[in-house]
């Protein structure tokens, strides 16, 4: 899995996606792969964020009940 993009690039991608620009134009302007922009666009459509929320609970399950 790759690293996250810098905040400046993320904000530019959000701006371009909000303006409904084509993915190839975004990729060319920001010097990214089209596949990366398509993935981020899908996350934007599904989650409202460019990166999906974590879906794995970290830590050990509690053996005792809270009450």
C-alpha cells in the first residue's frame, strides 16, 4: 500500500473534483496517475473523503462488562 498524498495535493484534488473536471485533466495537472485519481474520486463519492475511514477496531476486546 502506498503512502498518503501531501495535504496540498489532497486539497487541489478536492477542488478539481468539486468543479467536476475530467480525471485525465486532474492527473495531468497534478502529475499523478489516472488510477490514483479514479480511486480517490471513488472514495470521495462513497465516503465524502478522499481516504476511506478505518474499518478495523484496534486493541484487545474487553473481557469484563462495563457495569
